[in-house]
C-alpha cells in the first residue's frame, strides 16, 4: 500500500467511525457512540501522523499523545477535549455500569459528537 492509500484508509475509517457514533446515538446506544467518537479522532490523528511523518503511527489510543507528535498547535480546550475523549477508548469498550450512568448519556453523546465534528476538519477530514 502506498502512503497515500494508507492515509485514505485511515481517513475513511475516521468518517465511518463518526457515522457509527451518530447512528449509535440515534439508537440510544450512548456508550457505543462515545467509543466511536474516540475512534474517529484516533484514526484521523493517525492519518495525519502518517502524512506528516511518513511513518507508522505509534500503537496508542491516547489522543493527546498522538496529537502532541503532530506539527499542529493545539489550544488548551482542544487538548482537554482530546484528553477527555481518550477515556472512552477503554471505559466505553468495557461498559462499566457506574461510568455508563454518569457518562453514557444522550446529552454527553450529543456533546461529543459535536466536538468530534469540530476536531476532524482540523485534521483535513
């Protein structure tokens, strides 16, 4: 696979994950929506990493760690969003009951889908 094909693959995956987040939200599957919000940003960051570094991205789900390796100046709010979204990589996947009551809500799901829709254009998605 060429570099361009690999980047296109990650970007398609990012768009698909955002779409899945939106569909899960519509179906009331808020934990799944939050998980896919994280995944959409992760895939987008990895596409940008490949574009900028011409190398494979590090095998991490930590969005802030990925973002900090890019040639991009993130503001404090964006960094806080990336850090918060990172929590969903694990907590949404394993569906902790207490977490689900607090975080996997319709309001929170809608909020994070909106945040992801703000972040992805910054990464040329």
